[in-house]
C-alpha cells in the first residue's frame, strides 16, 4: 500500500481516537443527564469501532511488509512494531471491560488516554516521518555520464534492501524489461517510498537490474526482445480480454500498431503504455508471423 495512503489512514486513526477520548472524558465528567450520555455513548461506540478497524488495516499492512522484508529491520521499524504490539492487548482489554466487566469502568479514561498516547506515537513514526522527510525526487534515468558512479554490487544491495520492503524479490528477478521499462518501474516504485530512496539509489537499481538481466539472457539463451514483448502482452493485454484473442490474430506490424494504440486509448490512461512498450509489443506480435 502506498505510504501516502498509510499516512492518511494513520492521521485519521489518531483524529478518531482523539475524538473518542474527548467524548469519553465528557461522559465521565461534564455530562450529567442520562439522555445526553446516551447520545455521547452512541457516538463514542461508533468511533471506537472505526478506530479498531483502522488499526487492524494498518496492522495487516505492517505484517505483510515485515513478512517479505529480507534485511535487518531499522530502529524506526522495530519501535513501530513494538508500539503496535503493545496496543493490541490494551485495545482488547478496553473492549473486554466495556462488554463484560463494567465494574472496572472507572479505569477506562486512563486506558483511553494511554491508547491515544501510544497511537499518537505510532502515527508520528509513519505519517509524521513522511511529512517531515518530503523528497524532491524527479524522474531519473541512466546516461553516459553515470558510468563512473555505477556499481553492480552496490545496485544489488540497493535492490535487495529497498525493493524487499514492499514485495518479494522473486517477481523482480523473473521480469524481463527494456532499459526504458526498468527505468519506469524503478522510478514508479521509488515515488512510493521517496523519503527513503534517492536519485542515486534509483540509478544504481536500474543499472543492476539491466545488467543482471543480460547475465540471465546469456546464461539461459533467452531471446530478450521476445521475453520483453511476451511479458508486456501478458501483463497489459490481459487487463481487458483473454489472451487467446491476441495470439490467434495474425497481423503485420502496421496493423498491430493501430490495434495496440486503439486498445491503449480505451484505458483512458496516458501512462498505461509508453512508446517503448508499444514498440516492444508490436515487435513481438508481428514477429510471430515469421516463426
């Protein structure tokens, strides 16, 4: 999930928690009549369940990210996990008191304030971090002038550390893409975690992925152009229809160009297919006539 979305959810999480605690303090302090307490209690209950749902969503995302992370966790990540784990029994204990053990209701304000404090700290590590560490990362590609700074081993380490934060590396090493394709993918992924990824990291990652792809090509006798084209067809064309329709068609390069551009236009997304990707798809599909 996009860190920006997580930050928004985390901020909403704290705002709802703050409102719930404020209402609870109102009920235990200033609100005297039962009718007023009934209305406050109803609002507090709804806010409480929304608070728990948001917490479960963020916890699920955290577990998913940690499960695929292949490097040692940072101190910030460890603190984040500890706070989340502490919140679990506290929230369960509060729900248990409200549902089953009303005689302990006098400690609910203290428990609510404690949960809010920990939630604020948890959010500060996520939303706060991304707000304070905004990046001016721009689209980055390789050029001839980068030869002196590029290092394959450094690129490997960067890919292993950065890419594994969101998904397994298996999908990275199975993919076949053109140089432009890898640049687009790495830049797109970098924007999702821009405070932690620099333009230098992007350059090293692109260089490593392109180089390791060449090694796979030589080692396995892979027709790189064919693999790139087939991968794009599988990933892009299957969005709208069965691939049998694609592979059963016999067209020349000009006809495929018109077809691919027409299909891309129906997506109403100018970034769905780049010019390079269009060319790779057309070359693969039209080349099948010669096989």
